[in-house]
C-alpha cells in the first residue's frame, strides 16, 4: 500500500497531466479557430481547407508526448529543471484558464 505522500503525489500528477492536456487543447483551439492567429499569419494558405489537420496536429503530438512521459515516470512536477517546470506551470495555468472558459 502506498504512503499518504505517495498517493498525494500521484493525484497531483494526474491533475497536472489533465490541466496540461486541457491547456494544449485550448491554445490549439484559439490559434486554429476560424479567425484565430494562424489564419492571420498564414493568410491565403489557411483558406485552402488546411485548418482541421493543423488543429489536431499539436493536440495529438502534445497529448502523445505527455502520455509517454507520464507512463515512463518522468513526469514529476516541481522536481526537475526550473525551465521545464516553468513550462509545465504555464501549460497548467492555460489549462485552468481554458477549463474555466469551456465550462462557463
């Protein structure tokens, strides 16, 4: 049986994983939506019906990366490089923002 601190670390990892996945999905949705940043940046290329594959590419790649990292045990929030922790916390903050935005 796991200790209480081990269980809390596992729960924290699941929450961080979910928030990061929501953050990646939310940022991708905002960038690749109908009048999003990608349309303004790519212009005419965007009108050639490339929106849907471009929307799902970062979601799938980011999700796959997080799943592999999570199952290999390398996903320890707050116990790694400060720059990678900053990236994780930024994605988690985006997850909180987009989670609230999607639910409201």
